[in-house]
């Protein structure tokens, strides 16, 4: 079974540009998570969805960040406009079941560099 | 606010040693605790998940314990191998699938 698939694996872009990160969760999983990892702050939950509906976006740093899940097999995280401090590794994860009884499965991440 | 701390931040051991990684959390109201492994340039791989009602979980050479009342968990690795070299992260589930991660322990096992 394929794991969580993220694209692109690496993204380098200039400040002010729009960045779109993509994620395909594991088939059958009804939870999808977006995380950001930096040296300074570690791993932080940005937003998560249940059955394609955003449940908690309290971790989204600013209005420049937005996330969508138009269907059960696809999600995007968008940054517009991007800034150098957005440089980080962004992970998508998925899981099944309520209350976190099942482990979360992570993709390999997108390494984002904003120049 | 839940805070998760891992000690030590880095650990270097020779192959074959048994070792213990520590994780502590400030709020005992958790649903479960997970241990993950992260290899350089890769995502996280779930190793063990301990429900709040459980005391320990075992998988092969790995054993994780949970003492919810004292806010502590340990990951025991038996007979370490060079392939165990990675960063190990613990994460507590504060409810409704929200994970709070520790800062990680970077493990190096030398041949």
C-alpha cells in the first residue's frame, strides 16, 4: 500500500511568490494533518482535517497560510505571499479512527526554501 | 499548555549496547503517546503507540513504557545496531488527534 505522498520534495522560490504544497493521504484514512518542522521550533501542527473538513487551524501562523482538502485523496497547503521565515520542512500525515487511537503516517516532506 | 521534553538531546553509543531514551510531558491528561523515528531527509516513522490505559508496548528490540501520573515515558532499545542511528521523537496526543512533539534525541550507534 502506498504511503502518504507529498510533492514537490524540494521547492526554492523567491520572496513574495506563491507556494503550493500537495499531499495525497493513505487511502481510507479520514484524518489529514499538515506540520512544519524547523530547527528552532521543532515539529508544529499547522492544521488538520477530518473527512475533508478543517477541524483545527489554530497552528496556522498567519493569514498568508491557507489549506484545502477538496476530496478524500488530495490536500494543498498554500503560502501567499511567501517570506524567508517560511523556510522549513513541511510534512503531511494521515491516520484513521477517532481520538487518535491509531498512529499517524507521515510523508517524506517538502523542503521549502524562500530566498 | 502541554510541553514535551526529551533527554538527552544527543547520544552516541557503540554497537550492541542497550540504551534508554527519555520523554517527559507536563500535562498528564493525554490519550496516548507515540514514539517516532526520523531518518535524515525523511518523514517520521511510527515505532510504538501506547494508549493512556497501557503501561508498555513492545516491538522487536524496542520497548516503550508510560507512566502517565508522573508524566514520563521511556524508549528502551536492546542490542543497538548502526541501523538504529536516527532521531527519535516522542509525541503526546492531547485529544482529537492533536500531537505535541518533543524536541527529539539524535542517536548515533557506531560499529
